[in-house]
C-alpha cells in the first residue's frame, strides 16, 4: 500500500507540473498580487511594513486555492477516481497524499519565495522569518480545508467559484491566527507562542478531519 501511495504522490507532482503550470502559476500569481499592493497603497514604507504580513497571507491563501478545483475533477472526468476508490488504500489516505502533493507543488514554492517577496513589503529580517514560519505551518491547513470543497464540487463543471465560496469562511481562523503569529514574532503585544500554538492546532485538526470530510464528499458525489 505504501508503494501505491508513493506512486500516487509522484503522479500528482507530475500532473501539477503539466496542468496549468503547477508551482509556476502560483508563484506568478503571488508575485503579481504582492507587486500591485505597493502601487495601490502608495510609497508609505511604514504602512507597507505594518500590513505586509496580512498581504502575504492573503496572497498565499488565494494562490493556494488556485487550481485546487482540479484536485479531484480531472480524476472524476477520466475515471481515475473510480479506480482510486476501489484500490486497497483507504480513500482518506488517497486524499491526504493528493493534498500533500498539491501543497508540495504549489504552496511550498510560495513559502520558499516569501522572504524575497517580503522585501518588497519593506519587512525586516525578523518579520520575514515570522511570516515564512507561519506560512509553513498554515498553508498545509489551507490546502486540506480547500480539498473538502474540491471534493464536493468534483462532479461540477467550473466549480472553482463554488468551491471558494464554500471554503473561504473556514479558512478565516487560519488566516487570523497566521497573521497574528507573524505580527507577534516581530514583537507584538501578544506572546508568539499563543497564536502559533492555535495555528498548529488548526493544522492538526485539518490533518485529522479534512481527509475524512473530503472522502465522504467524494463518496457522496459517486452515489448521486
């Protein structure tokens, strides 16, 4: 079973690189959004430094959702999803592996590029480390939560907008505590470990619950 899951992980990475540009599309979208903000806000460096962590988190959230509607839709269209459901591996593990592959191909490059993009927001070294660390913990939770919406809309054509509407409310806690932890790391009023522990807890809750919810959504779609 482990060999099959490893093969699935490699397959998903290859598909992510072929369909829609994979990591490149997410990084370009992330860069575009971060570049436009200084033009909209103006040349106030103190303001940019203050809102920088929030802008980077919002950009990471939107970039994470980019292409996630195809996480199960392609498999549903070509019949691969039926084969995955009938495989020896539990569907929950299949969902977890597909989410891990998507995060590796799309979100991990964003996390690695955050220090470079953070300089554009006038963030100092401490703030860059804080934002990068919180994104490293928070983006897997965003991917897992978005997978639930992707599973519910797998059988729909152009279900990306519906997926975003369904999932965005559930990502708000991750966004709030991610930004709070990044601000606290730079010397905010709240100790860093308080929002960071909540963020880690949200990640653990997502790992524990999202694969089961997404698998249930896929089974519900196959029965309808």
